[in-house]
C-alpha cells in the first residue's frame, strides 16, 4: 500500500525558508506518477501549490507561491522523497501542508488529477 509522510514544518519568522519533505513508501519514482503539494489554512479551502506529472515535462505552481516555492524530488530513485523548498515565507503561508500522489500513468495535466494518496500534513506557521 502506498503511504506518504510529510516532515519539516515549524514556526518561523517572515522572510525565512523551510524545506518540507514527503517520504513515499510502497511506490518507486522509477514508475509513472503524478505528485502534488497542497495546503489548507483554518477556514479556507485547500489550495494546490505545486504539481507535476511524470508523463509531461514541467511543474505547475500556484500564483501565490510561484518564484518562492520549488518542488523537486530526490533523483536517486532509491530514495522516494519529494520536497518543497519554501523561501521568503509570509504570514499568509501559515497552513497545514500535505503531499499527495497518484502512482499510475495518466494522460492528464497534474492540475486535473484527483490524487489518491495523501500524507498526514505538517504545520507551517509564519510569524510577522
């Protein structure tokens, strides 16, 4: 069974950086996949921050994080870890951050995909 676990959240000051990691088990990045990072703040809808589909090139970023956040994975296929490097954090970035994966080959843009497996989330709090 595919499982994800996100790490790396914390309490930081505005302008700081954090690097979230998402360990994926039960799946290897040698196969096709689509992955995404989402966040949800209290009282707000879940927001998709970044995603990619291995079938296509390129990574999608939401306008709210483009230029500040970078999603990447460990290129050593033996380490199934996805990352979200977050720079220049702002108080409005405060939320619970989740990673998600669809571990199959699918001919859809990553923004159109329903992800089947989710990590439990890691809290990011940015103080002003």
